[in-house]
C-alpha cells in the first residue's frame, strides 16, 4: 500500500523535487550491489542538508515509517535494500567536501562524497585517504562508514574506523548529535567506534571528520608467480614471520587470473597462485625489504618475480586485482561474491577444503584474497539458466562461510552482514552475544526505524530502560553545570 | 545483605573474599568487601548476585589508576564491592602465525609483552606502569603512550572482547581475526568506558613485530611555537617515526623526541632526513627513559595535579603559551609531555592555591572551545569534589546515558565515576 498523500506532501515540503514516487524511478533503488534481494521502496528522498535529513527523520519518527539510508548502492550484503513499507533516504546529493585542514591532517565531508574524491582533493599536497575499497571510484564515504569498509591497503593503515574521528548524526528520534571530536580520545564512550560499521541501523551520518595520511616516500609492488596457492600462502607466512608489515598482500588463484586477463589484460603470468606484495615507506627501508620479500618468495617456489617501480607500472599490476570481481563476467554468466575471514594460518586447510567442496557441488570457485589479513573473497561461479545451479551456488557459498567460522574466522571482513548474512550470525555468536550487541541498538533506536531487520536474525525488544536520572553531585550542589 | 555475602562466598570460595581495608579505598571511600573471582563465569555470577542485592561494584585490575574518574556515588546502593581481576591472569593463546593474542583481563601488561616477545612480537602499545597495570584496566581507561603515532590506540589494536554484564550475561563480540565486521563493535565501546558497562574478562589483540632496530633523537627548541613547528614539519614529510613527543616544563626549554624503528638502513636514512628538516633546532642527548617521561609526571608530592589534554596537533604551541601564562599568574610550576597526535599530559604543582579550580576550568574551556578536552587524572580530593574530572560530553551525553541504562540499568558498575555522573 503506497504512503498516503498527506505524508507525501509533508516529505515534498522538505525536499521539493528531491522526492521520487514514480514506480519506474523507484526501481533504481530496489536493491544494492547484491541484486538477488529486491524490495520496492514507498518513496525515495534526496535531501541536500542535515536539516532536511532531520526533517525527514522526524516525519518518519512521528508516523513510524522505517527508513533506509543509501549511499551509492554498491553494498554487497543488502544493507541498502529497502524495507517493506519504508522509504529510502539517499545521501547522494550531500556530496560536498566541507573542509580541508592540512596542518592537522583532517577533512570534513558530507556522506555522499565519493571515496576516491577525498584522496583526489588532497593528493596534490601529498596526502591520501587510506581506506581504499575496490569500489572506491563509486562508493560513498557514508556507505564506507556504515560498513566499516576495507581495502587492500588496510593491512597496514587500518579500516574505515581508524580514519573516522567524528560524525554528525541524525538519530532515529530526529535529534542531531555529534559523536567523537576532531581531536583524539574525546572523553566518554567511543561513539564513533560503535557507529562505524553499524550498517545504517543507528542513524544517518550527515557529516564526517576524516583523518588523512601523508603519502609514503616510496611505493614498490612485487608480483610473484607460484605453481599453487599453497606455495603463495607459505610465502605470505614467511613475509609476516620475518617481521614485515607490507602495505598490502593480495593473492589470486588461477581462475581469478584467467578472468582478470580476459577482462583487463593486466599481463599476469599464467600460474596457480599469484601474489602482489606492496611495500611503502622510506626509500632505504623499502629497498632493503623488497629484496627480502623477493628472496622469501623464491624460497617458497616463485618462478617469476617482477617489481613495479613507477606509478604507471604499479597501476597495471593493480588493475587486474581491482577488476577481479567484475572480471568474473568474462568467464561465467553468474557468480556470488563471498567475504569470509580466516586466521591466516588456516589458509592451506581452508583452500583444500574449498576445493573439495567445489568439486562436490560441481561448481567452480575463483579466489581473490586480501591474504595479509586472511580476508577471502571466494567467487562461486554458476549459470543461472541451468535449473538448480543458483541454489547449489548459494549453498556452496554459505558452506564456505561456515568453514571460515569453524576455523576461528568471521562471516564478513568488509562487506557487512546486511540482509544476506543475518541468518549466519548465530553460527558465529551465541544468543547472549547477539542480545548484548542489540542493547546498543536499543540505546540509539528503540523503535527500530533505522534499517530495521538487518544485521540480526531476530530483533530484540527494547526495554524502556532510561534508568533513574542522577544529577551529578556537583550539579545537585549547584556548583557546576558542565553537562 | 548477609544473604548476598554468603551467596558470593559460595560462588567464589571464602579464600577469595575478604573484608576491605583502608588500602582498598577508592577516593576515600572504603568498600565493604574485596572479591577475587577465578574466571569469567564467576565474574558474571558475582555481578548477578551484586545486582540482585543492590550493591555497587568497582572493578579493579592492577590498582594503578583507581583514582581516575569522578567520586563514587554509592549512597543509593546497599553496599560496595571491589571486584578484582587478579585471578584472571592468563595469556590464553598467542597465535603468533596469525599475529593475535587472547589475554585475560587481569594479566599485567609486562607479562603479556614477555610472552609475546618469545616469538618476536608485541602489543604495539606503551601504557603507564606496565609491571602492574593490567590489560583490563589499560583498556577501561584507554591508556596509550607515544607508540600511537604509528600504531594507533587501543581501539585500533583490540579485535575481540568478552564482557560480563551486571545481569550476569557473559557476552562476546569481535573475534580472533584482524578483519571482521560481523555485528556491532563492542570492543571499541568497552575501550575507555571505565568499567561502567560491563567487566572485561578477556580480550583479543592484533600484534606487531618487535622492531629490528630502534633509534631515538632529541632536539631542544626555543619555545613552544618552535617545538610545534618542528613536530608539524615531521608530520608533513614522509618519514614514519614511532614516537614524536614534546617535553616541556616551566623551568626549561621545550624538547622534542623522535623515535624510529625498522631496519638499520631505514632508521639511518630517516635520521638523516630528520636532521635536514630540523637543521634549525639544536640536537641534544635524549635523557634516560625518555619514552617513559609520561609516567614520571606522577612522581612525588600529594597535592599533585595531573591532567590529560587533547587538542589539534597544530595548536600545541598556542597551548604551551597559555600554560606558561597561567602558571606564571598562579605561581605554579608545571611539566608536560605531549604526543604529536594531540594528546598530552600536564603536571601542576601549585600547593593549594584557592583558584586552582577556576583556572582549570578556564583551561578546559579554552580546549573544549576548539574540540579538545581536559581530563583530571590525579588531584587532591578537595579539588575533585569541586570539578567534574571529565569535562563536557557535548550533545552526545543523553545517548551515552541511554547506553549506560541499557547495559547497567540499575547503576551497579562504578556509579557516578564516569562522564556526566554516569
Ligand atoms: C565491484 C565492487 C567492489 C567492492 N570492493 C570492496 C572492497 O574492496 N572493500 C569493501 O569494504 N567493500 C567493497 N565493496 C562493497 C561496497 O562498495 C562497500 O560496502 C561500500 O562502502 C558501500 O558504499 P555505498 O556508498 O555504495 O553504500 P550503500 O550500498 O548505498 O549502503 C551501504 C550501507 O550503508 C548505509 N548507509 C549509506 N549511507 C549512510 C549514511 N550516510 N549514514 C548511515 N548509513 C548509511 C546503508 O543503509 C547500507 O546499510 C565492493 C562493491 C563492489 C560492487
């Protein structure tokens, strides 16, 4: 049932032409990057300011209309999937970079700013924004914040959460609050820490203070070809064991290499396991260590090693890796991307087990990993036209996640739980764990209006727990009103 | 009440419970009991009984920072219990191949570090008083040292946690892998929460290698502005120190310390580059234990005041000037150690001059007006009863209260000691 016209009028009064209700246009918003889940929203609103977001959320609060925030819609877990009877609030028009503060290495941005634009803005001054999801040319900072997105270089530099210092947030009750501060260690609970990665369930970020990082003096990328992923995995352990912390360590198996070659011709050697190791830092340090990396790779069986030195050479080497997901389209009509994490030492075991599982289901699995931090992206290839294959592919991808959990890992390293993996949460967490996490939800959004039904398999009913108000002793004594 | 004591005794054993003495006092309040549960389940059990009996519970680790926080508000509770984590003292697992470690909350930092060093690894953190301070206490107070310029603070190192809640729930969050976004990030929420949401029983950290080489160099600078300029110049070039701090005092010129870690050639090359950048400053011999300068701020007299301050890195120089003016007017002596990331520690020795409180408030206002903060870590009780040690939580205070109300609706854990009287 569509929203009644009284409510639509209220929305229109806030955003004017930024209100979409036409079915044909609404379809654009019915899913995110995970296209097998679709729900048509009641309406899509495109606010242009914090005040407009606040006005929209207030209406939602009064009318008990659930809302889903949306950035660029590239999420891979159904996080921005609309909810029944709900609206979508797209932050795409709030895309201004508000402030660049180089002496303090801070930037203030609106949530709709595209990830790559942040770095582009400060690159001329020798700075960059470290979290670099492969989708960086299209995904938004708001989406990154919600998913705590990672990228190849997070092994050394940390994930989104390390780089978000403060946020302005519209809470589900319509109030505006400021979490964290431009300075570090704001007294009180670490609210940015809990908001980042909350997948749109705690409110809508409307301003974000980011930390930017000085570009390293030197970056070198080494590419090594091995006969197998086992050998490549041993080299990863060797590098870490030698006490190095590379900026990135990425691995691809033969199927992933074939796909990358077919799509972007990165010039990768045709091998069983390919490793990309990037070192950055002071020149003397990097030059010394890249030799060591090369030696370790050779010892582990690498038969070809190339070191990309120039920016152009590096770009070519990375091109194949960054295009790996999309490249699957060249070797398979359909595929499912997964996002499991394992302790790095479990890699050989998990790989051989995955091989067995893929043979048993008769489906190919290509592997692209952030090998340094154990984040696997198995791509389960299938043909949706063949009856039953899609189901088998789903089953296989879920079984792979189970395997990750069994080995002490996680069901998601960076794509989030969203709609897709909420039913897997109990495999990783016990009931009390999930109930406890939801206490946070109850504190932020007791009525479950912000992206309801995501992340958790069951919704905790929020007890009215305001607690007795205790005036601070100083407040009571009339000495002070600090808070 | 007696029923509660006997229930507690039945749970943990008589030998792990005793009446508290003056030595156990927290800011002058002597609790009734000290209890030392033997594991996470027992911690949860103790909390459940204490909650049922209307007790207040003060979690305690290595007793090094028990005076951090506001005065305890236990008047509405039927009694007060210190819950010591001293028996939760194991390094449960060092998965060195994965560079993670699982550690119980009561384990001292030094013990953890010694265990990890056996495989050439470390928790890249340099907290105060590592011989006594426990992992749980370090986390609850979010205590980080100069290494954070390179490795981040506790929130960047912790990947998993087990919390015992007042209702007896034992809840895990995070996990054993460095990269993990399944569910809300409770390890971060617990970090710096001063034990007001739950008692940390176990933690999991990501680790870093012990550096191959370490080098330190120090410079003497003309004044605060020059020291600040030097630190900013270092930040704005692409050398990567693992420690950058300013030491300053009423009686001396500010000095800047830099630490480099890595390969020998890497360290040497960075030192050379640093010397070029700092050609205007005079190189001096670093004092012994220079990277412990922070802990030395606490040494000595009773009337001591130690504050933690935060500000934007580019405002360190201005702040130094303010301190100098303020202390001259009040005839205080002062010393401070500030990390380049904008976190510092200030010691004031001023006797009991009457206007200390208002001077601290002015200083705090100046910092808060630019997004910073001033937190009193140590001060005489007479001062603590006149000032909130934390300062303002801004418009997020209601949200913080909601969180507290969800986790600890009855106000069992450390009542009143946290920000805004939480
Ligand atoms: C080809 C491809 C490659 C990818 N590679 C990576 C990768 O390397 N690493 C990685 O981590 N991810 C990767 N992703 C996943 C995705 O790009 C990230 O999750 C990204 O952060 C999503 O951003 P978005 O703007 O598209 O958000 P959306 O998909 O629009 O939304 C994602 C979530 O954020 C919430 N949200 C959006 N804006 C706000 C806001 N302002 N306030 C509160 N909540 C908000 C939404 O409700 C939703 O739950 C990839 C995706 C694709 C398609």
